[in-house]
């Protein structure tokens, strides 16, 4: 009996020892302990991979693109509250587009790892603080857009790490023009910094409300406020001195229009209710869209200074008159759109500076086919590379629907050469 009991105990102990080995073999799917260990390691790797992808994934709907050898990192309107890590991108970006997000603060070294940046767009965020070292390392940056934020102050020291900065936009920020801002104001007013801080205005104190940082006397910033003193801003409406009218004297391109800086400077002034060409068009703008406004009279030298302009859209303006020198200086213009206006003819000399024009849109105008239209055809004959479109007679009735070219040809056939006048004679 004792032998039997001992045998039973020994058998139970043997089964208990063998059971874990059987389970381990099952876990390894026939590969024993080694297979089980591999399975455990594989599970750990999978778990780590899930967390790893979450940390390094591209935030929101950001995108990365390559244009003309330059890397664009685009996170516009992605609801970001912080700067994406530089490891987010497969290549070092030249352009970082962070407009229309929810970034509130730029801490020291906020752009560490972005040393290759040449353009940084931070407009239309909620930025209220920029620490002095926020832009540390951005020695190649040429364009910094901070407009439409909540900045009340900006230290000059914040600009020191960017020796190549050419364009700085600060307008539409509630800037408090106090004594700590005097060094920044002096920097902005240096002649070589003509494109830094244009159109930024003081929001406080009351005596400086509406005054441009570019024009303010730096000594006034440290002057104690007098509660009875009237504002000295640029505005003319005493009821609301804080809101300078964008149409005082002449509309301003920076505040009235939207300027895009990537991949080249493009100014969009369409659908703005403009009655004249705005001032302050950037010198390096290559494209301007002034369509769908009410510019009925294009005045002389309207685009003076826009020497790099290549594309100009003036369509849908109900335009009736173009002064002779209105396009003066546009030596590099290649495309001109005058369609859908109220033009009857083009005065002699209007097109004389357009040496490189190749595309001219003229449709939708009530062209009058009499001798006043001859200058247009005269100029086109001298510039055969230009491709005009839409140049059709609207009146008189006998020529309605006929091309202006056909009208001029018929006119010349019926008029003896000795009685034909030079287009210059019409002036």
C-alpha cells in the first residue's frame, strides 16, 4: 500500500514537471523554447513599432514637396499648436509654411534643426510671445511672416540670429509701442531694412495709436503717457484713431491685398473693391491680379517700382481709360489681361514700354473700329511675337463682329496711301 502511494506521488510530480515544457512547445509552434522566445520578442517589437509610428508620424495634414530643387514643408491650416519636429521631413526644408494654425508661443530654439530654412510663414496664428532665442540658428532665413497674430512686443534681439533677413511682416498685431520697443523701431528704420516691418502700427499707448513703426520717432516710445494727449497716429478719423483707413490717399497693396511669397512674389488684389491701383507693390513682385475691381481709370505710372512684373491681370474692372504712361517701366511684362472692360481704344504710347510682351488678352471690350483703333494694330505689326486675343469690333454696326485686323486691312484698301495718316497723328 505504501509502495502504491509513493508511486502515485512520484507520477503526479513528474506530470507537473512535464506540463510547462509541453505548453512552451505549443507556444513555439513546434520550435520548442527557442520558438517561444522568438514569438515573445516579435510581439515586443510590434508593440514598440506602434508607439514609434505615433511619435514620428507627420502631424495633421502636412505635406512635403519639391519644386525647382527646393523642399516645401506645408502645414498650413493643420491646427498645430507647436512647431513640427525637423525629423518629420525626409529632407531639410527650405520653406516652412505654418500659416493658419494655433501656435501661441515661440520658445527659445523653437526651430533647432531647421538651419536650412530660407522662408518661414507663421501668419494667422495666435502668437503672443516670441522669446529672444526663438530663431536661433536660422542664419539663412530671408523671409519671416508674422502678420495677423497677437504680438504686443518683439525684441530686436530676436532678429539678430537672422543676418540675411530681407522681408519681415508684422502688421495686424496689437503692438504696444513702449520703451522696450525702441531698439526694434530703430532697426526697422535703417534705410537698408526698407522691407522689414512695413505697415506695422502701434496699438498702444493711445497717444501713438495707429502710427507706423517705420515713421515713429523712437524717442516718443520712452515718453510718459499723458491721459489728456490726443493720438498722433496716421489716421484721419477722430472717432476711431486706432483704425487707420486703408484707403487714405491711396489703397496700400500690403494691407489691401494678399501677398504670396512662395515660390515667387505674387500679389492678389482681386475682388477688393479697389478704384485705383494700390501703392506699395513689392519691387520683386512678378505677378499682380487686380481683376474684378472698379478701376475705371488707369492713371500714369500706376506700377512705378514694380520692375520685376511679368504678369498683370486688369480684367473685369469696367475700365474706360488708360493713360499713356500708365504701364511705364514694365519692361519685363510678358502677359497683360485687359479683357472684360469698357475700353473703346488704346491711346498712342500706352504699350511702348512692353518690349517683351507675348500674350495680350483684349476680349469683352466694346472696341470702336474707327481710326482711333489703328494704333493697336500698328503696334502689333511692330511686335509680331505678341499673341493678341479678343480684338473684335463692337461698333459701328457695319463692322460689328468683325476682327479689328480685318477692319484696318479694309480701311487701308479703300484709302489712298497718300491720305493715310500715321498713328502718331491721332494724338
